[in-house]
């Protein structure tokens, strides 16, 4: 026996709201005469002997759905659609065939509802969706997406209710995903639309399947002394109504039954025991005027003992959603709590049928009830649905409203994941929504099994499969708006980012090649590229390569670092060094060369040592000893090649006056956010600290200023203090000795 995706809802509830909003059309077209009977006769032979996935007979399910729709005031067109949606499965061109027999309006309604049924079925059975909240949210989105024609929503609500009723009656288990959808999506939607009986029944049945043990326990507690309680409440209701009328208050008093799920939700939301849920015994008083509300409240408090902390005046201070009523809890002569709500008829109508009142009060109220919360986006959209229900009469006799929610569509991956896209999105948009890599490698697409061009606009409920290559890149044509390949801003950004990254990659490669060729010419291939970049004032080798590749940084700057120019030595650059002897006086020069009688020395320009730096010497050819800082990279290279020419040196002691007169050039590297006046501010710091600046080199790359200051210091140790002050200049990111 062939089975088909389940529909979900059923037999006639005792609806207490909105029948007038979805009444039968007043303008019946010729093809709609006796539409309900003709639709059943049309579909019956096609559905004969079939069952849904739930196990329910398809025709019996359709009969029950039609009865539910009739009970809540649904038009004949809606009732007829409950049969036609199942007939669609058997027709090659359902929209065309049904349009000929019943009109385009009936055909569109049946096809849209069938499509939504299929999408929900696939999404519900998707095994890869591990997060139930994500799955439920996707169903909510799809329901909204298909709500251009509100009759589709009504059909799904009725069908879902019938499915739950069938499972309950036949004692068949319900999948958790279906029960969860019913509780978290369908019941709140029925609540919002004012179809209260459908809402309560969906909640109680869903809860019964999701938490059977708790459901049974609460049901048992409610059943205890049910008859006695009902008799007592009827006596109390009659007494209250009679006494109020005796005081000239025209009051209508009704009992307010509490449903199992509502009781449990309040117990959990407020951490109450069953005995503490006061409004299990509850009455609602409806009076003509606001003045009567307070008069009725006064009489109630005179007759019963009020629980003061449980009183709320939502008339004087309405809830944010506009809900108004007086709420009080009193104790009767036996000490039993009774909740009483007092409101005018207008307040009651708003509470029962208002756009947001019941949803917001019960599920997102300021007191924080546990349960589903209405989010802003969905809350606003469903509020619009509620307003549009009043137009159902027009919708049943004309083409469906196509203006609502046309900004979003919902399609499926082959394994039934729901993907949300902007209206007009293409398979390429879909590919990027799945994963950036899938988008880059996208080369073809199948929509509902058929190959389509990549710029084909997608429709709600379609299944999209992307063909990819192992290694691929996006096409520049995709960014051409006239060709229509991309609609999603996210996808466009991903494609642009790929091409920008590609351009940067090519620039870096060009710069790397130029730098490496220079190092080969200079015989410096052993130097670490990152060290060279830092020495030049860049954060990384790639940052250096990029500016070189853009011709924004001259290779001559690199040559200068690799080949420091030989200095023109002045007489005072030569320091005569003497071999230490036990009884000799301290040398007069600044550097003492250990083990040598007298040698000419020079301070290396590559690292510019200054006391009290650790220093090493290297014997040059014909120019004496070159004195380097011990951590100098040039020295390490020379020492590695000619270790025999390394010599120990140290700073010699000098007289106090000579020490004060001796200064040494030191390079300082500053990185900062480029701005007007930056060089001036840094120079002022050096001037205030009496640090003479004898040279400055600056360059700016992409808003970052790189500066090298050559300053004269007598002691490199004091330089650290000066650099700390420089680092505090606005915009300066780092200041360090090179």
C-alpha cells in the first residue's frame, strides 16, 4: 500500500473565536458552486485505500480536516482544499487540472499547501539536524514563507490537529519532532490567530506525547474530585453573577477551565507545586464599563478574603501589548484559592482576539513564564497574519495575496536542510549559503532533479543540488548584475573577497620574487625573511612583499640594510686601546680590546652599540676592530664565517667629564597610526628629554607610519625611559631601539 507524507490536523473543535473572520466568500464564482461536494468526489477515487505516513486513511483524514475548518468558520474553498491537496499527488500537472475544474484560486491553494506539506515532511525527517531548536525554527520560517495565502496556514493547523487526534485515539506513538513542532510552532500560531480551542488541544496533545508521565500525573490530580469541584464552581459562578446583578452590575460570569499544558507551564515558570496553581479554580467576570469593573472588584473583596500580593490592575497600567483586566485571587469560606478576572466586553474582545495580547501575555510576559518566547521578527510577521485573517473572505474568491513575505524564500538541500534565501536567489546564492567553498567550486545545479542554468531564480520549497569541481574559483560574470547570477549580499561579498585575496596573493608573490632576487645578488640568502622585514619596520615578510610588489617600497632600502655604507672616520672615531696590565691605569678610550696592545676600533653602524650594551669585536681587513652589539645579526653572520676574527671587547672606564662628553648614535624605530602632526609630537618628546635627534626616516603604508630616528645618547639604558614616553604619544603603537 502506497503511503504519502502526513498531513496534520482534524476533527471539529468547539471553536470560540474568529469564525467571522474566515467566513465563506460572499462572491462565489461559477466553478465554485457545490465546490466542497465536487472536490470530495474528484479526490475520492484518487485516494481510495491509501493511508498517510501516520497510518490514518487519507480520505478519513481529509473528511476530518474539512470538519475542523467548518467548525472554525472556514470557507467552502478551504474545506474543499482539504481534499484537493491529496489529489495533487496523483496528477502530472495538478495546478492546470484543478484550475480547469475548480478555478485558479482553488488550484493555487491546493498546490501551495501540498508543497508546504512536502517541505515540512523532509525537514522533519532530516537526520543531520541535531539541534531540535534549529529544526523547529526552520519549520516556523517555512510556515511564514508560505503564508502569502493565509488559507494554507489554516489548512496546516487543521491537518496537524487531526494527525495528533488520530495518534491519540489509535494509541500510536508520535515522533518527537512532530510533537515539538506542534507545541512550539502550530499551537502559538493558532493562539495568535485567536483559534483558542485548536491552540489548547494542540498544546495538550503535544505535551501528552512529549512528556506522557507528567501529563498522566497532572490529569490524575485534576480528575480527583472533579465532579465535586465542578458542582462547587457552578454554584459559585451563579452566586457571583446573581449578587452582582442585584447590585445593578450587569455581569456575565463564566468558568475558565485550565488545560493540562497550561497548568504545567505555570508550575514550571513560577516554580509552584500543583496545590499552588491558584487559577485551577477560576472565574471570568465581563461587565459593561470600567466603573463596573472596580465596583465588581470591591464586592468580590468584601465577600472573600483577597490575597493582596496576587492582585494586579492591568486596567490602570495595561501590559505593553495593550492587555487590560483586573486580576485578583481570593480565598473562599473553606480557604480554597479562586482566581477571578474582571474586564469590560471591549477588554475581553481584545484579550480574546487582539493582535498580540494572548501570545505576549502567556508566552513572553514580563513575569517570565517558561515556554516559547515570541521573537520580535516572527512576532511582527504573525501579527500581520492575524490582521489579514479578516480578509479571508476576499482571498477565497480571488487570487491569493502575493505581497506578503516576498523578500524571503526557503529551499532544501538534498538531505533536507532548510536554507533561507532572499527572493530571487539563484543556485549560486544557494551554494554560498551552504558553504563558501561550495560556492567557489559551483559549476552546475539541479532543482527538483532537473538541470537548470546557474542564474535561475529559485522558488519556495524546491530541493537544490549543487555540482562542484575539486579545485575551482568563482567567475567574474557572477558579479555582473545584468547576468543575474547573484542576489544575496553575502554571496556577492564572498565572491569579491575571493578576487581581492587573489589580487593580494599575486602582489605578495611579485614582491617576494623581487626581494629574493636581491638577496641572491647580495649573497644574503641565509637571512631570515621575517627578521629582515622586522628590521625594515614591517610586521611580517608578507607585509614587506606586498608593498614591494605594489612598488611602494624601494629595494634600495633593503640594500642599505644589507650593505651599511662605510663611514668616513673622524679623528675622534679612533680609540687607542691598550692591553691590560696589572698595574696599568685604566685606558682613556671608550672600548677595551682584551689581549691586544693597541688597535684602531670603530663602532658598527649596523647596530650602533652604546654603553652599557654587551659588545663583541670583529677584526676587519685594514680598518681595525669593528665593535658590534652582541645580539647583532650582521655580527652573527660574520662570526659564523670567520670565528677566528672574533675578539673580546668591553667598555673601558673613563673620567666623569669624559663620560658626560661622550655620546653615541642609536637608531629608534617607531610604529604609529599616521596622522597630521605625528612627527612634530614625537620630536618634541626627544627635545624635552634632552635627546638630540640627528636623523629621521619616515614612510607611510596603508595608514601606518614607520619612523626611524637616529638619536645621540651617552647611556643606552636611559633611552628606555625616553622610549616609554614616546610610546605614550597618541597614535604610537610601539617605540623600540633597533
